[in-house]
C-alpha cells in the first residue's frame, strides 16, 4: 500500500512568487492534515480536512495560504505571495478516523520550501 | 492546548531498554496520550497511544501513571534505527466535541541518541 506522497520534495522560489504544494493521502483516508516546521521551530498544525470540507483551519497563518481538497482526494496548499518566513518543511498527513476510534496519522516525507 | 514536558535529550546503548518520560499535569479527562517519532529527514511516525491503561504494541510500550499526569514510552531493546526525536502529544478525543480533535500539537520532543 502506497503511503502519503508529497510533491515536490523541494521547491526554491523568490519572495513574492507563488508556490503550490501537493499531497496525495493514503487511499480511503477521509482525513487529511497539513503541518509545517519553519526554521528552528516546532512542527505546527495548519489545517484538517474531512473529505473535501475544512474541519479545522485554526493553524493557517494568514490569508496568503490557501488549502483545497477538491473531490476529497488529493490536496493542494498554495502560498501567494511567498515571504521569507514561509521557508520550512511542509508535512501532509492522513488518517482514517472520523469521530470514532483514534487512528494514527500517517505522514508524508514533507516538501522543503525555500523562499529567497 | 494541553502542554507536555519532555527532556531535551537522552542517550542509550544499543540493545538496552530506554524509558522516555513525559509530564502532562494539565491533562483533561478526554485527552489521549500519543507518541510520535521523527527519524532524520523523514516525516513524523506514529508510535503508540493510550488513555488510562498501559499499552503495548510491536514498537513500544506506554506506561501511564494512575493520575494520568505523566507517562513513559518504553523501547524494550533500542536499536540504531530508534535514534530519532520522540514527541509526547496530548490529543483531544473525537467524542469530546469541537473541531480540533484531529490536531496534533508537537512540542520540542526528546532527541534520543543510540550508541552502538
């Protein structure tokens, strides 16, 4: 069974440009999460999708970040315009649970974003 | 979010048991105790979780204090592959209500070094 995949693995862009990160969850997982670790800081939650709906977007830093999950399958996270402080590693995770037993979150390898 | 406190780092020798402590004195009755680890250059990986009783799985054991204010992750025989950052996380149960049950709040974690 394929795990969570993320694309690209690394992206280098200039300040002011736009970048779109993609996450493909494990097949059949209704829950999809985005996290990020900026330099020297802890891993922070960004948002949680249940199918195509945003369950919790309390961690989104500002309106330069837009997450979508059309059709409840893959998700994209767009940063527009990118700022220097957006540099870091963006992780995606997926899980089966939906208000039932606790299931673990499976994480992807991350996308390293460098804004210059 | 309920907080956890872990030592910054610990060391172990290969083949020996490792006990990783976590304090969570402000835990609520509906918080599950989760442990994740992050190996170098990878996304976080689920290890184990529990509510009140001790738990065992193929990776580790989780010992939970009777008052639930602390817990210990036990690796029975450390291997070099177990060298990672270990995170103790309190996670709101889905049945507790609200929208934030999916969120994992990562702290600094414990850096485990395993010596050959």
